[in-house]
C-alpha cells in the first residue's frame, strides 16, 4: 500500500485543520482575559483575572469558620471592589505590591478562586518574632 | 570590577573564536589554531569569573549587590553555594558556565570527526557570545557593586555601632506606612564612608538572604541539571547549521544524534526534578501546574523528542542508500527549533512579559534586556532559517517521501507530528499572556488526553510494524498477544479503579498496550543484543509515567479537615491524631505531629509551618507518607492555639484610626499603646495593644485590647463589654506598623465558654501510584543514557 503525494497532503492538511480548530475552540473556552479596569470587571459575568492592589485602609477580614478571606481591591483609576476568596490568606499578602485575582463578579463582590501576589523586593518587613509565632 | 573585566575578556575571546573558526571554514588553514586558542581562553575566563562569584558568596562580600540580594550569613554552606543561581544574573552565569563546558567537550568531539570542528564551533561561538553579552556590564552583570544604583537596606543588616555616626544620618529613611527604617545606599554614602575610613564590608554586616522556598536540597541540584539540558540543546542547532554550511546531510545525523539524545535525557530529568520539588515543597499537592516557567522548559523538550524520532528514520533510510535520507528538512528544522525555543523560553521568563501570569517569573528587568532577548531569539531564527532558505532548493529536490501506510517510518513521523502538536499547544497557552490573555489548566489537560492516547498507541504499534512496509496479516499475528494482554489489563484497571470516562478508558488501553509491547520486546532483546535496549526502556518509562499520571490524578481524593488536639478523626480511611508540635531547625520552624493508623499499622507525619524572616510570611511545608501503592499527602493550612476562640467570632484587621462594624457596634482604633522599646528589645516583660472606642446605641465605651509578654509566654487579654454585648480579644499587633488584628464576638452567643482547643487545619489527599510518575521518568532517562552510549559508538565516520 503506497500513498500518493496528493492524497497525503490532503490528509495531512485535514488533520492540521481539525487540530487547529479543536485548539481554537478550547482556547476560547478556557481563555481568561486580564482586566485592569474594575468597571469592566463588574459589568460582565465572565471569569477574568483582575489586576490591581489591596486597599490597606479598608483592611481585610478572615472568617475562619467558613474559611473565607475577604478584602478590598482598587484599580489604577480608583474603582474599588470587594474580593471574597474561598481559602486562607496567601503567603506574602500583606507585603504584596500588586494582586491578581481570578474569578468573576457575582452578588456584589468578586468571587476569587485564585490569588496571586506580587511582592516588591526593595522593602522587607521587621517584626517581633514572639508576637508572630504565638499566632502561628 | 575585576569580575566584569574578566567577563569582558571572555566576551572578546568568544567573538575571536567564532570569527577564527568561521575563517577556517572559509579556507584559512591557520585560523583553526587561533580559533581553538580563543575558545579555550574564553572558557578559562568564564570559569575564573564563576569561581570569583562563588568566592564572593562564600566569603559574604556584601559590597557586591548580587551577594547582598541573594545570600546571608545564616545560610548553610550547600545552600550558600547554590545561591550562585538564586537570582537572574547568577542563573545566566550558570547557563554560561555550563554552555562553556559543553563547548569544551564539543570541541574535542568535533575535532575528531573530519572537518566538522570549524563549522560547529563557529556557530557555537555565536551562542556563547550572546550569553556573555547578557552577563556583560550592559545587561545582567553579577559583579555590580552595591552602591552603583540607589538601594534601600534594612537597618538590621547594618553594623549597629556605625549607625549612630553623624555622617550616616543623612542617609536614614523610614517607610511612612510601615515605620521601618532603611539606609539608602548610593554612591554618595559610599564616598562618605570611604572618606571616613569605613569599608563597605564593615558597614553592611548581612545580606537579604534567599527566599525560603529556595533554601532546600532541590535548589542545589535542579537548576544545574535543567541548565545543562538547555546548554546541551545548543549542540543540535550547531550541527544542523554546520550540515547546511557544507550542504552535506549524511554525517550530521550520526554525529548530532548522541548529543540530541543526551540533551533530551538531561532536560527531561531536570523537568522531572522541578516537578518533584514542587510536589514535595509547595504543598498544593501536585507536581505540574502548567505554570509558564515549567511549560517553557517542556516545549523545547517535546520538540527535541520529536527530532529524535524523525532523525532515526533519516539515519535508517541513509543506511539503505538513499543519499540524504528521509525527513532531512524536518530534522534540520526540529533541531534548530529546540534551541530557538530554549532562548524563547528565556525570553518569556526573564523579560517580564509574564509579569502577572507566573509565580516564578522574575521582576521586570527593563526594556534593554527585553530588546536584547528579542534580538537573541531573532538572530538564531535568522541564522537557522536563513541557511535553510539558502539550501531549500537542494533539500526539496533530494527529498524522498514514498511510504507504505503500515511502515515504521510513517509511525515514527506521526509520533513526531503528535509531539510537535503537543509543543504547539503548550506554546500557544504559555505565550497567551503576551497578548493579554491566559488559559487555565483545562486547556492543556483536555488537549493532551487525545495526544496521550495517540502516543500510547504509536508507542506500541511502531515497534510491531517493520521498516518500509508490513503486511496487515503479519501485524495481526504479531500483535495478538500484546493486544489481548493489554485488553485484559485495561479491563482489570477499569473494574478495580471504577473508570467511567470513555477517553480515560481508551487512554488506559493504549498506554497498557505500549507498556506490554515494549516489555515483550525488551525481554526478547535482553536475551540477544543488549545494546539495542535503550529505546525500549525509555518507552517503558513513558508508559509507566502516563499510567502514574492517570492514577495519581484521577483517583486522588482530597479532604480539608480540622484536627483537634488529642481527638482522633477518620480521614481517607486512616485514623488521624494531632498530638502537638515541636520546634525544629534551631527553633526557626515548627513541625506538627500527626499520628496515622490503619489496620494496626502506625505512621507519623510532620508537616511544617513557620514565619519566615525573609518576607514575614507564613510558610507551609507538606509532609508525605510514601507507600508502595500510594502517597498520603498532608498539607498544613493553619493552626489555632485555641486561646482566641477565633472560630466563634469575627477577625478584623485595623490600622490606627481605622474603624469597623460588628453586630451594631462601631469600633474605632483610637491609639496605639506602645511598649517600652528598651525593655522589649532586651527581652523583658512588656505589654502593648490598641485603645479602642466602641459606640453602641448612642453610648461610647473605651476598651484596651492588650497583649502581655511575661517570661516566655505571651498572653492576649480578652475583654468583655457587657453593655454592648461584645467580647474583644487582640490576635496580633505589629509595633512597627501599629496594625492590630482583633476578634470580636457576641457574649451571649458563647454562653458556655469552652475549653481552649488547639486546632490544626490540614488538607489531606491520597495520590495512588504517584511513584510511577517519578520512576517512569527515571527509567526513561536511563533508557536515554543507554541509547547515548550506543549512538556515540556509531558517530564516528
């Protein structure tokens, strides 16, 4: 059995088209866009990665019973939103320079499934060890 | 500045080496001697520069920025040595050193194989030149002094006896929001200090240290192995370009093949060690997160493996006398793409384009580095594909492509196509952040199930069919045993494992098929010609790996539980008992003791949590109970010593002046009750806290939420305010930022005050047959090693 040239290219081309189509479909299905304008985040019911920074003045809350962690985030234009994360406070959260949360805006707050913190390397904190460890 | 000078000399030598080797290729016979000389000089300079950097780290020379940024006095020697590659500059140095060493071996290898040396080494010299330019004073130089650019140094790293000198006062700063104090190190301070006769070594006493996630065993071996793989993938690129320079496509396959195999084997080992590191240290329970940094080392590996398969066909068809052999062009492209993708992955992870997308990616290094990396990738693309365009006509004219459908050639080619498809998927997903998009893990996972199915099928099938053509009847006869055996194995796995997903069933079937065919043939070979074993062993490894991936992900069960001290709980079929914790590693970390028991067998696991000095964050390390058939993975989430009754109230974090509402009361943080600093620093007893104002129903109350330190213990004093029906307790307070974490609860909701209970929250999961993931890869790497030795013998012409 020998394949002739023309059929081979036709067959190969077909496979590539199917593959690319499948990939494009899955890409749009699992594609998450970065969004740094919270007005847009609030107006759509799609999962996005919202980038901004934590509003230190409004602090954060830990609900250890329901294992929820919530805080306020702001974008560069000053639009704020409340973020609720189902989990524990991430490492380095307090010293984070910027925060990326993945999730969607629902029922008046941003329901995050993932928090990524970016830390400045310039400053480092100092604290009294006793105070921290007793709260481990 | 000696270090930079030596690197500059190395850079000049590298250019001379590349030019001399190229002149020799163009016919200037004496140039060969100078090319070799220049390359060896370059290698010597690079090794001396690397030794210098290591020496600076080991002797704590904090007057160098790199030493200050990535090491400290406290690091144990092994980790201190590994801090060499803790930052960007150093990891480029590591890449440079390993590439240089690979080049020394390559020079000796190519000098013994005909007229290969000048062509290969001139291209290789181009690669070393680019990496040397990267570590030159223009870009990421590791020998920069601490003061060349202003940098803020925390006062804890400054010699305290020099801090009070009047000349230092102008350089003291404090951060407004956190109250922390810094010394601004710049050239002014340096000249002021020098004028006063103080050296920088006396002034800066300690470095910032290494990120705690890097201070472990794997940091010492994973980066060198991964970068060895990166360095070795330079070689197939050089061979491909060298072949096109001579327009001779016969010898290069034999000569490049052992290098390609070795590069793939070592890169594969490096990737796996990275996965194991993540599994053992990071605590999220997996070994592969499709993180851009992981992906970017996987892409060149997949392309390299694809090249292995089609190069085998070219080699085979050459031996049958078809001058240049089949897939010559495909192989040239794949060998070149492997290195181009290594540089592209460097671009992705080092240029800052993935800034928001990856946990690992480095901080934005600036536009210059960004542009340089683009030029680096661009140059190698241009050199490679420019040569290909130049030889295009010849290559297309001599290409042969008639095959039978049932031929091993076609099966191998299909394997290569499938591997390239996998590389393309990962490449698209990983590059998406450049365009402001990102994909989640489901994109990679759902795309790879069909790919894994085809890989499993081809993995077995290609061994059953012969070169050129196979009769369908022969194939049926030959595969009878393996097909039926794999069906039985799959049915058993489906029944015992309870698989319901049809794709997973098919994947299990094809993987079992691959495993059985390879085992069958390997057993035959052991009795005969042992040097042929390599490929079969590597494929057995891959089949085991795929089975391990399937079982450990699909059958993983996970539970998040609160373990109350001394109260046993049954989790995932095990009785778990939390019995307390003990300090480890000089009191710097805490290990939590959990006893597990099942069927009268007792085990103990010790997950670890600690507050890191490096970033003041809570760090968690999982514990793994490794058994023959599965791992029990215990990841700590949090610990509550019970003194605060946290679960019953609401924890609020307040800055000075901040306010919050709790069940009808408005709480304002009025003032910080400061501790006596001198007593506190001498370890004496003190108290500090927050003065709160509470308003309810128009009435205002003042309450002190205090923490007291008495001897070795710390007490957080609870306060009850009956009029407002509120109970207040401080959880933590930071004297430098004055931020206070306070819990509030209603008094009558906690009518029966319970005994304080220590609670450890953990996430426990089972990972069935995860050992197959590691052993599969190790077996594969062993197979690669066997193949390398075999192909090395064949590489002489």
